[in-house]
C-alpha cells in the first residue's frame, strides 16, 4: 500500500473546500511556537491566564483543577505524566479534549485531591510539560466543561507576501462569511500516520488481527525513520518470535499490544483491550469521524445548502456560543417555516450524525448521503455497540456541518501571516486555515513544505 502526502486528506475523508479563491499556500507548525492554543471553560476560566496566576490557597474540594502548558507533547503523554506525579490512575485525570502535539497548548486538567501539588515542571529534549494548581472543583473535568479554544497561529512559507498575501487572505475571509466546513481535523487520524480510524474500522468489523497489524506495522516514509525501521523489523519477525522489544522506549501503545501477544499468542482482542480506555474510544470515534467527513465532503461537492433546514433534517437550538442547547429534533412540514426563520437568525442549526448505535439518520437529502457512505463502508449502526469491546462503544452524537469563528485578526509576517481567532469546542483550527492555505499536501499542517510518499 502506498499513500502520497497528497492522499492524506482523502484517507481522512476530507475531499472538498467551501471556498473557490486561490489559496496562499504555506505551512503550519514550522515551529511549535507557531501554533499556540488555549482553552476557555463554561465558568469563564481561561487556561492561559490561569497558568500565569500565582499559586492559590489550600484545596479542600474533592478534585483539584490544574492549568497545564505543554510543548511538543501528545495530550495522552501529558495526562500520563500528571497521573504519575500524583500517583493516580490515568483514568482519574480529567481533561476537556485532545490538543495538537506540535504546539504550545494551555489546557485544564483535573485530578482527585488525595494528593495535591502546587506545580510540576518537566523538560526532556524538545518536550516540555508544566502544571500549576488553580483551585478546587466539585467534579472532574470533561468535554462539557469546554466552551471554546483560542488560537494564535503563524502560517509560514506562503506563496505570496505583503499586499498580495493580505488581498488573497481577505478575499477568502469574505467568501467564508464567518463559517467553514466543520470537518474533523487531521489530528483525529494522524497526519504522518493516518491509521486511527482504520484500527477502529477493523475492530468494529471484528477483524482484531487486522486492527493489531495496522497499529503495529502500518509504516510511513514520513514517520520518524527510527520508528519506521522498528516497525519493519518487528514485522519481519512477526509470528517467529517475540517483538515487544522493538517498540521500546517511546512506542508505548504498540509495546503494550506486542507484549500481550508475546505472552498470549494470537489473543488479538485481548491485546487491544490492554490499551488505555481513552485510546480505545478514540479508535471507534475516529472511524465515526471519517464517515462524517466523507459525507460532508460529498455534500460540499454536490452543492448542498448546509445551513438551511429541509424537511427530514435534524436540527437543534444553539446557545450564544454556537453549541447545541438541549436536544435535537426533526424538521417536518409543520415546523419547516419556523425552523428556517430561527436558522436565519443563528438561533437554530442543522446537525449531522457522528454515527453511533443510537444516532438517527436524517430523513432528508443530507441523510441519504450519510446512508450512501454507510452502505459503501458495509456498516450497520449497531456495530458501534462494540459487544466484544463494550468499554469503547459509542452511542454517537450530532455535529453541525458548518461552524463559526470569531475574533479573526490577521497581519503579515514577511512570507507568512499571523492569525488569531476563537472557535467553539470540537472545531479544528487546521480546518479553518485549510480554506486559506489550500496546500498541495496535508503535510503542510505539520510544518512540512514538500510531500513525500507513505509506504506500508
């Protein structure tokens, strides 16, 4: 199997743009400092501000809230570091979501107060992780605490500069009209190794050996050479001896799976179930995200009016942050006019399913496209109940096909542009900037200008 850098987006189901103007090119995350993100909670707390504040008074609540700053570090690795310092299980650390590895990210984390620390400062190589205690809270963090993320990003190495760059940026901004396609971003799947959803697909279809082989051996020429070589070496010994040692020290999830197989032969399902719960859930959610992306791409190509309700659509009222307020409901002949009126005011939004075992497919043209994708994937919604791995099952959710951005500011930086904006939770900055950049390769989102092949 060979995948070029230009194919990464297609592999993730991202196949269309909302704008037609020529892109400015460029790359993101040329340096981790070029991509800064920080969280805003529903109670008004700002992770960047809280990180800079002095230490609080003693904590008496059952949970402690921490503000963390991570640089060039995966979110799950940051969570593991905090758990180790507090001597608690990884599952006891609460978080609002995943943040980009190659970035400077300010995020909130929570932990039980059986042990509390004022601060943590860890640095190994280019990776940094700092934590500061904020306050006590009554319950652990979850995604529902998050209301928005703010970004301060540099798009470097653009194909234009100065006035031409600003004109092109302004033209695309006008064409977007304050909203962009709400794709799940490359981070959900992996830019240099887009396999997360492929593992999830294999699990749902009951092919656990394929899931394991994909996780362990699917290798890319844009992955770090040392890691790629270890995957190849392990594959060459597959079925003829122990392979876990090939994945030490930093391919920890692969090591967990390989170690179980070294001890228990062909117990592929058991090996997968040894992985952290967050990762198992991510596999399944990533596959649902791929289906959402593929359906949304098809709607964009077919010119579907994404923000205008039609009979059979699923809609819901929006709060002031553009997030779902309450439950979704279906549009029918009797409420169609009212739904369109509220939608025109920004008080009601159209939603598409991120499929799961409880989601409802719209009885509309949009729903027909979702059904087409499910049929092409050979997928029944009941599979998301995941009976063989029930801890990873997902009932599904609903997501707007378009999402809005606020506070957009931009200024030239030579062969680049610095952009600041805020997005509601669950939306990806890379998917907004993609409309401006329109790069030749998705590798531009990881700081690379030229694409290379991916080989398995």
